[in-house]
């Protein structure tokens, strides 16, 4: 006999991670999201990573200004 009740989800089952990438100190690393955001604006990934390496990833406006100077 088949049941029409929905199957229960196994929350312990392996699947895609929802955790944010973390740096060596265990803090959430937002660089990945920034890279994706700036790539969506048309900047090459290598250029974005270079800018983040130069000035960090805390000031997105400053990053954008730096990226524009690379053009």
C-alpha cells in the first residue's frame, strides 16, 4: 500500500553546503561573493583577485575604483 504522505527529509543527508567560505581565522570570507559580483559587471576574475590582494575586500567602492584604473 502506498502512502500519499510526503516523505520526510533527512536533514543529515549530504548535499550542497550552505556554509560561507572561511578564512584561516574562521571568519566568513566574502571575497567569493565579491568576485562573482564584479565578474557580473564584466571584470576579469584575475583582475578582481589582483585588486583584492592589493587593498583587501572590505571597501567595495574602493575596489571598484581600483578596477576601473586597470582598464
